[in-house]
């Protein structure tokens, strides 16, 4: 019997899926087949997946529920995979550019995955301009976080100086019996009971460290307050339909700007987001007079060999959208990020994930459904922003070069904005996920992010942004 228990964070991402809040992630690889020897087709892609499937372990996992919900579900490993079900073809409408592809991706993102199958799909997008194709992966977040997804994608691709073990056979196993599932559940529950006193002690010590560190300090008016996030147009009951937008920036531009201003790469990305969100708040709400809160995932296991699971914590970073001066926004963002990291370390980097182990399986899904139907405001966060370091070398799929990679996570109750920045070779590829009730045109969001970086560079006396010739042409919002 090859089974593996979902950890608490995995289980939370499974339980929190509701009819309007899907918890699959998107992984999009743009393939430039201009120099491909022959014709790049769906069959080429299908053959590549078939030959790599033995390396892509999470794609062969299937959920197994525990009788009477006595514990979190388990993954049955080494399951047979029906590629005719999981691999699909989709046509991108003419003229087949970035905007048309983003609309297709939004439609794909709008439907949940079927839990009776392994929790993934790949859509092969044809009809794009300039001999490009898109491989659109819809993978449940329960299977992999950002770091695991990046490692998994590297196994799918041929990297420039790497080799791959290709074969079409892989081991399969039989499902566990009810008795085996109950035995495993009982053993794991006993371990959790034994670990609970240590968790409670660690939580108490973390809270005490936090109180001692900030005792006597008054709250800064320039930092958003936890549990008191301001209402914005981005925060409402999220609808089931998804919209998706992408854009590309030069990695050299981002690094140059961060180095010039003496901040980290991620600090600059968050400052860019603060500027972009300020522009959007002024347009839609007519005001941007208070800082907002961003939830920023942090990996607790960056092993290059990890291809599954969610080993993550989270920072709560104040974004100074109320500040007009771009350079002051950078300074405040850097300060807020440092403060958030300090809070995270004082509480304990793994505390949040350990607490998730104690979610009650019989009750958690119903509680999340209740919350999703009613949450018009999220007191913990306004937006979600992630940054994932992708491959530093160009990859290939089936012999054709991957020119861009986009990735995005999930929407949370009361928050209809998730942005993920994925660095790939010499690009910074930006994805924004929202619902169909938030923006007139979701590309307003990616346009605003580019404006946010451009105004920082202008204020710092740096040249205008470079053109990213290797990426698809930009899709400027129709309303801007």
C-alpha cells in the first residue's frame, strides 16, 4: 500500500475549496515553436507527458477519504493515469495574442477539478500567433506549493544542459482497504495528540516573544493593522468565474532598480505592487488613503528535490498605497517587509502549518463553505502576492523552447486579487487572477503593475523600462 497523509496545510487547501472559491493553481508555459524541427502538435506534447509521467509523481496521486472522516484524506500514490482525460486541446481565438490566450485561461480556471481523478489537467492551446503554443496546467494547490511546482515543471521540461529519463511505464499500486485506512488514521491521530502539548507551548512562547519585542511601541499610521484591513473594491464576495491577465518585464530592469535603491528583489516587487494597486484604488474607489495588507507566502522547505506538498507559512505585509511619492513607497515597503519577517520569525516559521494539522475533517469543509458564501471582507488581508524563482535556463518541451512561464495561486474569501511573479531566465512574468465582478478589464491590473515599476525607475533617475522581445506582445487594457 503506497499512501501518504495530507499535511495540515494540504488539507486546509482541500477543505477550503467551495463552489465560488476553487483551490487549483495555474501553471502556463508558452512554447515558441518557430525553430522547432518539424511540426509541434498535441501528439508531440502528449508523447512528452507520457514519457515523463514516471518522474511526475504528484500527477499519479489520487485522493482517498478516510472512513467517517476520522482524519485528513490520504494520497494513494502510483495510480494509473488516463491521459485521454487529463490532456485536452483548446483553440485560442484569432488573432491569437496575449489577450485572447488570457481569456481562454480565465475560462479554464473557472471550473473546479474532479476529485474522482488525479487532481490536474493540461490544456494544449492552439491557434496562437507567431508559431506559439500554450501549455495550461490546472493543478490542485493541495498537490504542490510554488517551490514544489517549480521543481515539478523542471522535470517536465528539458533544461539546456540536462538530461531526462524517458519511459512510458510506471509502477501502479492497489487501493488500501478500509481496515488499513483506519489503522493509519488511528496511528496518525495518536501522534497528533502526543504533539499537541508541544504545539501549545510553542504558540504561547511565540506570542510572548512578540509581545516583549513590541511592548510600548505605538502602532505606525503608515502600516496596515492586522484584523483591521480597510474595505476596497477588491474585497467582496468572490464569484465563481475567473479572469486572468499576464505581462512580462525585464529581469535586469527589476534587479537594477532594487540594487540602485538598496532594497531586496522581493521588496521592490511589493513596492511595484503598491504603486499599481494605488492606481487601481484611485480609479475604482476614488481614494487610496490608508495602507492595505498583502498576504505573502513563504516557503519553509526550498529543497530542489521536493515536488509535492505545501511547506509554507505566510507574511502579512503592509502596502503603502496611500503614499504618492514612489521612492517613499519603496522605503516603507522595505520597512514593512522587514517588520513582517520579524513577526513571522518570532511566532515561529512552522507554527501556522502545525496548527493546520488540527483542523477537524468533519466540520472544516462546511465552515469554509459558510465563510465563502458570506465573506464580503477579509480582516486578515486585502490581496495575495507571491514571488517564485523559476528556472534560470531556457527549457524545452518535446524539443520546442519554452519562452515564458506564468503561475498563479488561488483567491481567498473576501479577496478577489492574487498576483504571482515568476522569474524565468531573463524575464519577470506577472500573472493576475481575479473574478468577473472586479475589473472592467483585468489587464488594467497588469498595466498598473508595469506603471508602478516605471514610476519608481523614473523617480530614481533610471532609464525607461526595456522591451521584452522574447515575450508575447503586451495586452494593454481596453479602458486605459
